[in-house]
C-alpha cells in the first residue's frame, strides 16, 4: 500500500456474524477488482488487532489512508449497506 491508497479493515466475529463475508461478497469483490487492500480481522481469533484499533463492537469497518484511520463505521448492520459495492465505492473514493 502506498500512502495515497486506502486500506479497508473489516472487524467481525465468526462466532456471532458467520455469514457477514458471504452476505457482502459483491462489495468485497469490488475491493479486490480495484486492487484496494483489504484486511479482514476475525476478532474471535485476533482480539489483539481489535484492541490496537480500539474496536469495541462488530462488525466495524475502518478506512485507512496514509497510515491513519480516516473513517470509522461501527456496528455495521445488514440494513445500512456500508459493505455493498456502491457504498464501498463512494466511501473509498471520498477517503
């Protein structure tokens, strides 16, 4: 990742939200198709990384740019669509 390119972090729990990544497969495919770096952190397996980013609830989406978190979306619900293709596109392009 260069300083000008965003990185998207998704923090979730495979124990309480096992279907999250499947539900948002189209949005995640957008990131992959556009070579946008994606870090998916299952807090059930990596609670330390969640602590590093002060993630207190899941799912949480962070947009990092230049080594700094620019946007934080906490308790992402299936209803607000943050991880859908068009929403991710808007968020990443505006960061």
